[in-house]
C-alpha cells in the first residue's frame, strides 16, 4: 500500500468506528504485513487486493484467546 492508500484507509476506519486511535503502520520492509493497531495494541493486518483494475482492502482482526473473558 502506498502512503496515500494507508492514509485513506486509516481515515475510513477512524470514521467508521468513531475511533481516532486507529493507526495503520507501513511495513518496515517490503513484503511484510501492514499492521493495524488501536493505540499501542496490535489488532490485525490490512491486505490490499487488485482484481481486474478494482482495488479493495480487507482487515483481518486477530483475537487471542488469552484476551477473551472466561468461558461461562
């Protein structure tokens, strides 16, 4: 993703989820994942897909079992 795409997707997610703490970090090296975080907490990765000239973005959220409340 280009810096412009990262800024646009970040803006979209902040408006959609009404949360200005959402940030998307450019990968440190080419080919590495594009990470999304809320504040300092890593929450998932963003993928860019281009098919027949149409661009889309997907967000894969990561939920660790240790972060879940206890099972009833």
